[in-house]
């Protein structure tokens, strides 16, 4: 049966961008304000992404931020999107998220990725001389499942806090590896189509075809990442999206910086190869007026039959970022777009 947008959960992934002219403290305050707004709009969850050694992203201490956002909200689920497991010992992750689960019962998610989320030098600084192999991530996921599950008789290593909290574990990925592992373990799966959409449909197909039901997740559950820039008109949305375009081109050029202000005519100034690179990176982006957003989200829903859409919304002006979420929520509910939009 075809899903309507009303059947799909809306959520938010926040990299906690530091804006040009702004500070880390500003970025943290904006994220809390955004989370509270998403909660008022009925969003399902608010996730923070782990990145390191990047001047424009303030979400490196992901578990700390999860606690900050959870403490400043009341109902919305809060979690990691994700904790980059190669950077951490599973016991430390289990204790941190076990503590969060005790502080905010029934509201904490643990999304796990297998990339380091940083450069090789920083990766070595995080875990020193640890050498990763293809078997490490599945083994670490299994250890986290044990540590967050009920302690068993004779179990010598127990996470305290952590044991018995059964914090929901999600696997994140942009290739087939995590899709296969999530299916095998019966875990919910989030595809990173907000920055690496190329294998989206193939990964979802693999995940659903091989899914083994579990107590934690009795049926396949798919979340897709969606870059969102919504505004009253297509023209304004394209202008606001120039901040995203500048960020993406910076990533592709290895020149990461703070989130830049919009630039009039930026897209028109690009070379054809730059436009093509942006299109590849942002193939799942929905940018435009309420009608354009409605069409774009419906197309993604039909294409993927996803259970949840998780928006990234890197708009320079924090108030216009909230307005963008307002438009998405109105489109989903079928309500008139707020006059303020």
C-alpha cells in the first residue's frame, strides 16, 4: 500500500553548525531552540551527529549534547546519528547511553556508524594505535547489544549504568554493509542519503529482503536522510540553499569551514562540473516552496516507501530554519502553511 506523508514520521538530524560570525555557544543554543521547536511540531526524534576536528561543526561530544537536548525538551526522542563506533570502546558508549537512558527513560536512541567521521590524524588521536578490521564493527555492535541488554548469570563485564536499559540501537550507513548487518541483527536502519544518496534504493532493498525480525524490531524500519530548505517561494529557497551549496563544495574541496551566509546568484556562478557534484551529493534534497516541498517529499516517499524522514536543515538564519520545519510539518499534516512562512 502506498504511504502518504501522514504515515511517515518526521525527525531532525543536527550537525550543530557553527555559523560565520557566530560561536560554538551560539550553535549549541540554536540547536536546543530547534529541538524544542521540532518537539512542538510533533517530530519523532532529534539526533546529533558525531564529527571531529571541524571548525564548522560543534557536535563532537555527541553523548553530552544528547543529554543537553533531552534535558531541554520533554517528549521528543533524542539520540546519536550517530556515534562513530570505531572511535570508542563499546563499554564507554554503553555506560554513557545507559546513563542517558536512566536520566530520560524511553527517550534515548543510539545510532551507530562505522566511519570515523574525521581525518586519519584525528582518528588516531581518538583511539591511539587501534587498527580496524572488517570484523570490528559487527563485533562491537554485538558487544553493545549485550552490554545494554539484561545482565546474564555469570556475565563478568557489566555496564553500570547500561545493563537492562535496552537502549534502541540503530545502524547507520551509506553502503550495503550496514544494511546487511542491520537486517541480520533485526535492527532499524537509517540510510545517510542526506550526503551519500547513490546506493539508497539498493541498500533499502537489501535490508528489507534479508531482514530477520527481532524483539527490538519485529519488522524492517527504514529512515532516510533528507536535506531540506523550505521557504514561501522557490526563489527564496534557492537563495537560502546557497549556504548548503557552499558547505558541500567546501567538503568536496577539502576546505571545511563555518556555515556561510546565503549568496545571491551563487548557483548561477558555478561551473558545470560543480553543479554536477552538487547534484550527486544532494540528490535527495528537497528545496523550494510548500508545493515544491510537498512534491519532493511525496516523490521520496513513493520511491523508498520509508518509515521515517530525517531532515538536515542547514539554513544560516536560525529563524528561517524553524520556518522551514514549519512548512514541512504543514505539508505533512495537510494544514495550511503558517502565515509567518
